[in-house]
């Protein structure tokens, strides 16, 4: 192949190292630099969009059905028509994995209310303005062997300042991003939101403590995102002897806990070893958190598609 031909091939089919991905935009597969969204898109102007992140491990999609179901719910809660026909979403995920040759990483999906052609607070007529649909891959080779999983993560607490419909997975991520920056400034890994004295969740994960062998985690409500990893993990835990108590907990309880951990599609189950400068338990990843990570990964891979 000529050099020019080779370059063209890379541009068209994607090159993982150079990150010239093939992405999906409104029914088309395009090189990432050719995928363009309007400046009037409500996702851009109003944060009027929902999203999902599905993990890919060994070319398998983890918890795909859960992410698809939550997407349907998020869209319904804010009144965006579901743009996908039966089976279409999975087909797009598979096509993107194949075209970008992804082994490990994830697929990001975003659906906005679309481009009404100008800025307006009122929702556009859904018969006229169709949602904007974007999906792209993120390659993370060896995603299971993370430093965070090995050593655990350190967190600080920050006030919960997000809106009150945290069960909807919207792209309004300014405050979670600010919380991450506060954590970075404090030389730790992440931030936990605290409201009325109780922890809601992490900046991009659900959180747990372990005390006397019991897993404690906040129950589902509009206060937190209904994590798909959380749901899967609790299903797997139900088959073990480990007890789960769904109730809110405080920072002081976390600091006095035997162990702590968090869950998300991008971090699976990850130990938390320090909260607001205080070591949790031994200050090292705890045995239950480590075991739960193994169980989650094993079962999710078994069920992966
Ligand atoms: N975040 N809580 C919040 C606020 C989140 O943003 C996430 C996921 C979770 C965990 O949900 P799940 O287990 O379904 O990933 C909980 C994703 C990974 C992100 O924003 O990148």
C-alpha cells in the first residue's frame, strides 16, 4: 500500500494509537474529525441531554441491558423520544467496537433533545426536532489492572450542590467536574457529596462502607444515580453470605468503618482507603472490597455480551 493509501486507511478505519476514531452520529459512522454537531444543539446550549457509559472488557460489553434500560428511563423522565429501534443500540455498540478494534475500555453514548435552530428555553416540537445521537469508543488497554484497584483511592467530602434529580443521568456535569478538581487540588483521587450530614454518592460513582462484615450503602431514590454496577453487584452479593444494609451513612461512619469501596462502569469495584485525611480500616484495600471486585468482574464477564 502507498503511504498515502495507508494514511487514508487509518483516517477511515481509525487508529487506536492516534485516536482517530470512527464515531457514530445520527445514523452515520464517521471519522471523529468529521462528526459535527450544531452550535444550537440543546445538549451544548442547555445541557439538555442524557448519557451512558458501558464498559468493554476483552471485547465484551458489561451490563449492556442495564445501561440500555436506564437510558430508556432517563429519556422518559425528561421527555426525549427514544431514538433507537429494538436491537439498534446493541448493533451500534458492536459496530463501533469492531470498527475501532477495541479490546478494553468503554463506549460513551449521548442523546440530546436536538437542534431547534436557535436558543429557546421552551422544548422544541419533537415531531419537528429529532434528538442528536452520539456514540464513541474509549480505548483503555488493560483496564482491569488499574493502580486504583491495587492501592485503593483517597477521597475528600464536598457539599452536595447538584440538582435534585440525580437519578437521571444528564450531561450536566459541571459540579461533579468541579468536585473532581477540588479533589485534585487536595492531592486525592475523588470527592464524595454530603447532604444533610449524609453521603449521597461519589463524583461519578456509588459508594459503600463495610462495618462488622455488613455492606452499607445509600438506598435508591432521586438523591443518587441508580448505578448499573451497583445493581449488578448487589445481585451477586445476594448469592453470598455477606449482608447488605441500604441506609445513608455519614463521613464519621466511613472514617470508622472497616473498609470502603465505590462502584461504576469505568472503575468496576474499587477500594476507598482514606476519607477526609483519615485512613479507613488498615488504610489498605480491604478483603471484602477485593473479593467483591473479583466477584463483580467474574460474573459481569460471564454475563457480558
Ligand atoms: N458515572 N453515580 C454517578 C454520579 C455517576 O456519574 C456514575 C457513573 C455512577 C455509577 O453508575 P454506573 O455503575 O451505572 O456506571 C454513580 C459514569 C461512569 C461516568 O460519568 O463516566
